[in-house]
C-alpha cells in the first residue's frame, strides 16, 4: 500500500501533509459490514415471507379460538350449576327460617326453575335434568322438591347432564337436607 507521506531527512513526515492526510481519514468512515444498498437488495418483505407469516397466524388462530370457546362454554355451564345448587340450598334455608314448607320448582315444559310460582330462572338448552320420585304440583304440573321447617324434604337426588356428555349429581339427604354436588359418570 502506497503512502502519501514524504519522507524527510529527519525521519518524519512534514507536518502539513500529515495533518491533511489525518483530516481526510477522519472524514471518511469505513463500513465494516455491507449494508442493503451495498448488496443491491431493497428493504421490505418478500411475498413468500408475508404468505408464511399469514399462514402461521391463521394456524395459530384456528387452534386457539376453539379452545377459548370451549372454555367459555364450560364457564357458563359451571355458573348455571352453581346457581341451580344455590337455589336448592336457599329453598332449604328459607323453609327453616320462615317455619313453612318451601318448594323448589322445575317446569320442564318451559325449561325454568325457581322457588316461586311460576318459576323464572332459565335452564340452558344444552342441559338435561333427571330425577325420580319428585312431587308434582297438580295445578301447574311443576316438579317439586319440598323442604320442611325441620330441614327434611320430600324429593330425590337430581342428575344434571351438559351436552349429553358431562353429568353432575346433586345429592340431598332426605333427613337432614344436606346438599352435595359431585361429578357423575360421563356417558
């Protein structure tokens, strides 16, 4: 590599030429790695890259959305089940507090339940309720679980089935009226 310096007899270079060379070097920065303009490549994404990203996003959304929907449905089912059991417990406590018979009503023809007549709380379409030996109101044809002031009852256990797959059993002790919820066998 040739140098632009003049050699003088004292072994150094002339001061003016050295300063000129140093300012020239400082004004020019050298790039260590080539940039996109050096390679002749435009900035941006190729069509293949965009299609690949869209495919990955579509696949991810396709896998995640059904799981969110199923989780949401199970949450709604759980809320119904809890409200249903709480209404039965409320019937027992109301009977004991007021000293009178309280009826928990299920109107299957209209898919309703409640403590009052006519019942007003809806039973979801994906829910089936099974029971044996429930009393029947002769006027309204509602199925009844009757709670007495001493905490006892006339009625039987209930089975709640969601989507014809998941079942839960509501057990009611006939002497003490204690209500327990357990998951039943799946059909």
